[in-house]
């Protein structure tokens, strides 16, 4: 997947998370098993810390369920 600088600028504007941090996290995601609950929880918590947002246990569980059951939209631009 190839993202433009405008995509990263949109993300940074909304989250205060820079391009390098995003790319580092993407690297970690590529190396991890995204169906593994522990990997997913670690990533969710890291994202929460990066963005300064607290993710409740209930919301964490919903995110994990969505990822494990392939319920995540493929078009990332729709999240932004």
C-alpha cells in the first residue's frame, strides 16, 4: 500500500502523530500476527498512548473482534 504525503498530513493533523511514528508502527504491524489477541492489544494500547486517547477494555475487545473477524474496512481513507 502506498500512501501520499497528504494522507500522512491528514492523520498528523487529527492525531498529532507524525509520519515516522506511523511508519514505525506499520512496520511493527507487518511483522506481527494481526489475528493474535496479545499483539492486537499491544498495538491498540500503543496507539492510545501515541494519540493521548484512553481505550476502554470494552472498546479494545470490540476492535479485536472486528480485526479477527475481518470486519475492518479495506479503504483506510474512509477513517480519515
